[in-house]
C-alpha cells in the first residue's frame, strides 16, 4: 500500500506544480488554492508512505514522478519543447524510479 500512496503523492506533486505555474505567482485564486491543497495532500501521502519505505527510495521516487510528470504536463498542456535531450533526460529519471522500486531497499 505504501507504493500506492507514494504514486498518488507523486501525481499530486505534478498537479501542484502545474497549478502553481497557472497561478501566475499566486495572483490567480483558483490555481493558488489548488496548489496548496494538492501540496498538503502530496506531503501527507508521502509521509504515510515513508512509514514503511526507506527515506532515500521514497523521496527519490516522489521527486522523480514529480519531475517527469511536470515535464510531460508542460509539453502536453503548455507547449514546452520536446527536444531529444529533454526526452532522454526524462527517460533517465523514469529509469531511476524503476531501479529504486526494484532495488530491494524496501
């Protein structure tokens, strides 16, 4: 169950990063509220996952999901560049997440 909490926490990290960008420096109310709600929920689920997962694994996976997810959201919804170098970088992040999952450290 810890991995499920961690996955949802990572997806919420993507949501709050996206909402933060849309908030225009916290000047647009709706995205600002969504940023803080998603942020609190993400941190709460991360803390629950950390009850049984090692710190290094949980944090690396959480930030990796957030980084790769924010990259994909930026490309899909904000017109950010999908250059070959950026795609390779995102794939390396995802590879690291998979390696952490199967490292046997949990």
